[in-house]
């Protein structure tokens, strides 16, 4: 399952979307008598994010690009969900601590989706760079 963002209109789209074998995003337009017309969507205008297959603790689906809050050892950590090809899995990237977490059972029970990279980028924390004195 995918969710699709129209970057020109700055909004999420509803509908049925497919990914072709060569990675193109296609939209489905249902026609009369059960036929379906597939249309190629512009890769410069539309961004798709894949469903990770996981739900947060509130039973909300987690997608690539979601910003999640995880409570670990009395600390609230903000992470971004990303697919890491070298690990062949989705990870929770913690920019502030330069760390990442897998979706193992203990972490999954503590995850809450609080936004996404398009609408809530201000929630992402980064480690403050150390000042260099001369």
C-alpha cells in the first residue's frame, strides 16, 4: 500500500496506486463494467511513500517519511521512518543522537506517529554541532 503526495498542490491524494516493475507510479481509474485504466504519474510532481507493514501503539499505519515519537528509558526520542536498502528493512532514524532503531517488538509497542516530513518537518531534531574555537 502507498500514500501519494502532490508536491505542486501540497496535499495527500486518495485513490488506488500501483508501482510498476520499473518503479513508475501508476494511478488507477476504475471504469464501467469492472475495467481499470492505469495512468503514469509524474515523478517530479508526485512523491509516494510505502506502508511499512507496522502500526503504531494507536493502531495507526506507519509509512516511510512518518515522524514518530518513541519513549525509551524515560526519554522521548523523535525519529523519521526510512527504508535502508543495505539492511533491506525499514528503520527509525534518530538524527539528534545519530542512531537508528529497528522495528522489533519492544520498540513497536512504544512508537507513536506524530507527523510526517512534508507537514511537520519542524519536529525533526538534529544534534547540535559543536562550536570550534580558534
